[in-house]
C-alpha cells in the first residue's frame, strides 16, 4: 500500500515542475514510482488529477483544487516538524512537574527561581502530592520519585541517594533516655509514617532492609514535616529522610542516633519521564539542572553525616 503523504508530495512536485521525470529526479524516485503514486491518488479520489499526453502534462480543475489542500497539509506538517525540532534544541514552553509534597517544599521550590533565570522561555506548573501520578494519563512531563521504582516503561534518572536517620529532640532524650540498640526501640514512643514502605508500625534496618523492627507510638501521620514538628516538640523518636530533618539536625533541634544496626541502603531520588528517544529540551534542561544541584552529594546531607554511622541510604 502506497504512502498517502508521499502521494501528496508527489502531486505537489509534479504540479510545480510540470514533469513526471523532473519530479522523480528531485525526489529520488523512479518515474514508475511517481506514476504509481499519482495513479493511487486518482483511484482513491475517483477523479483525474492531470491530463497526460506524449508531449505535455497539465493539471485538471479537480487536481488544482486538491493541490491547494495538499500543499496546505504539507506546509502545516513541515511547520509542526520545525516546531518539535526547535523544542528539542531550545528549552521553552510549559513544564508540568510533579513532586512529593515534603521533598518539593524543602528541596525543589527554592531552586525554581534560578532555573527560571537560566531558562526564561520555560514556565513551570508545579504539582505536589504523595500519590503516584500517571504521567501519560494526567499530562505530567516529569516527576520526582523517591524510593522503590515499580517496573514500568518510564525512563528514570537517579538524582541523589535517599538516606534515613533516626532522631529525637534533646528534651525527649533527656526525659526518656537514648536508645542504643534496635531492641531498645520497643521501650520508646516511635512516631510512624503511614506512607512508608513497611507501613507505620515497622522500621527497616540492615544494609538490605532485612531487619524489620516493630514500633509503637501515640502518633502516626502521612506527612514527614508533621512528624518532624512533633519530634522537635519532644513527643518521640522519628525515622525520616535526611532531606526533611537536615536543618533541624544542624540547628540542634534534633539529635541523630547511632544504633547497633545501620539503616538500609537500597533506594534513591529519581527523575522519571515518559519513554522518548529524544525527550523535549525543557525536560532535559530541568533534569540536568537538578542533577547538577544534587551532585556530588545532595546539599541536605552536607555536614550532617560525619560521626553519624547510623545514617545511610534507605527506603523512604
């Protein structure tokens, strides 16, 4: 079956050059193939597009009418191709970015003004939620995901490690004592995160998250910031990513605890986008920008890991 678009290109070339052989040479086709394309068009339309004699070729009234439409379609297609090519070269347009709430608030939002200065033709729509969005169905260009990536057709780029730390306020430790082993956690008020990989009633330790520790406490929440505020107030222990608690550790509002077992070393922060051999320039520009900001060590981890051997990459 002959390509309909190629047939339109043949029609345009023949009409413009007034010759089957000239059109064939220009398009790199045989004259026989040019003739076949025209014959297929005429058969489909049920109308003659050219008057042919041994000496001359002239377009019919039906051919001229159809040619106007064909050339408009070809021009629009060429413009669309050019627009897509330009988009892949120069970042521009609206970038729809989805990120987890706390990570977006702590680690992404403050970087957006700099990105806007670097790429003034790119606008950003920032969506923040902890639900695993469907990029294709909901129209997101890019998402930041933390933790385990389910098997999918999405393309993923690792941006940074996701490290966990067990910590509490100095006031809590003064009142309740400082646990040194995971077994001692049973005697402490442990504040659970309901969206964690293991749920709100277990914390995972060990390099491969092979040690599951049951916990109990008087607060569970689906937001890491809320748990952090409660811990600073002296309510209990929290087991949270360093990107949430780093500032409070530096300021002394929280104290990191080193246990007899390390936190797990499995997961990371990723940028994910729909499969495309050539992702748009705006997507590439944002991923490269964020990756540079998080390398070689993410800014939230700088200066807080020394002497805290209980802090390592973990499920978060």
